């Protein structure tokens, strides 16, 4: 659900092309609904025109499957006005999904702001950055190790190993907001331990001169076992 909403300058937007696809509509048809809404509410202006209304939008050029076209970026208030014009069953279902996505993103952005003002959280975040730096250095060595063994796409291990830790802990990487910025202190501690485990195991297996593919798969298994042990501990408390 989080991939439905975009964050720009701390404001939340949804793009008309994505909405049209989810609503089962041709984008051009959906754009006509937007333009009719603007005709109905002529006081709504683009954000570049210093809009005074709570409904906001702006246009942006996009490239999709070899075609260049303009899309509308809409905030929740403007999206709601446009969506009210659409009465198909699929549109009604997705209106609720999009609105829930707006609320969810607002909650997460608020969590990020709360964390930034928490001294204890910032201390944990700083320790976590140190663990992440150590892991990145280990992955860098592993990338070279894999390349020397014949890998043609070893650079992707930065992403793969990072995502393996996230997946094991039931997390999902994202751009806005960054997953680490909205974690609790406890979650940051778990991730730090997972990344230090990955760092140690990568180094250990390279010293044993194991095949790079085997190392990656084993590190993933080690991370899963670590996450399972955490869940088991929580369950037995």
C-alpha cells in the first residue's frame, strides 16, 4: 500500500496515471474527470500559483513504455473531489485503499518526526549507522571476492544482502520515509545485531574460501535463523 503515495517536500501526493490504472480506467479518461473537477471548483490552483485552498495539485511530465505524457499529482483533498465523480465498483474499492494509504503515510511521517526529537532514539540510530558502515565495508570486500570468482553482477550484493536482513526481520526497504528513520529503538537494535551478524559471517566464509553464491545463500539462512530466535524469545516471554 505504501507504494501508492509519493512524498515531496513532506507533502503527500498520488499521481493520476497510477490512480487510473488501479481504477481500471484509461489515463486520458481519468484526466478528463480531473479537468471537469477543476472547472467545477475554479478557485483550485496549482501549487505554483500559490493555491489558497486545501485542495492542491501540480502537473509533471512522465515517461512510460516509450511514451512521454503529463500526469497530475494530487493531494488527498483534491484526489477526494475527483474520486467522488467516479462510481464504478472498482473505483469505489480503490478510493478506500488510496485514502488508507494517505493516512498510513501520514502516521509514518509523524513517527519519523517524533524519533528525530528523541535523544535516546538518536543515540541508537548513531550506533546503528556504525554497524551499517561496517557491513557495507564487508560487502565491498565480498563484491570484489565474488568478482574474482567470476560473478558478472556482484555489485548487486549491496542491495541483496541489505534486503536479506530486512526480509528476515519482516521489514521492507523503501525510499520515503526511509525504513530506519521510522523504526523504534528496539527495531533499530534488532537490525544492528542482524547487520553485525552478516558482517561477521561474510568475513568468516570468505576466509574459508567458499564459493560466493554459497556464501550469500548461507548468510541469508543465518539471518533467518537469527530472526527466528528473536521471535521465539518474544513468544516464550
